């Protein structure tokens, strides 16, 4: 799942080499933390959060195929 989020994020930002995805495994839900350059943060979030919501939807659908739950946190450094 880290790779999925990474590929999507790198396609959206101007500085793909600064995209970092970290996974924290949990019992009910695994958390993926996405870090990008602060100037690219708006591109990941999108207008009114639409892009971030879309990434979360794709992540949920991919997780459902594996019978696991994932959540995405966009971390601002």
C-alpha cells in the first residue's frame, strides 16, 4: 500500500523525489503517513480536500481487496 500511495503522490507533485510514505501497522487499521514538500501540500490536498479524499478512496478499495483497513494521514512538516 505504501507503494500505491507513493506512486499516486509522485504523479501529482512538482518535487517527486521529496515524497515520503511511512507505514504504522495497527491491529484494526494501518496508518500511512504521507510527507511532501510544503509547496506541494496544496496539490496533494486539492480543492476542498477532493484530491486527498480520492486518494483515501483508492486506498480503501485496495485495502478491501486484501481484507485490511488503511487510513491516510497527510503530515505537514
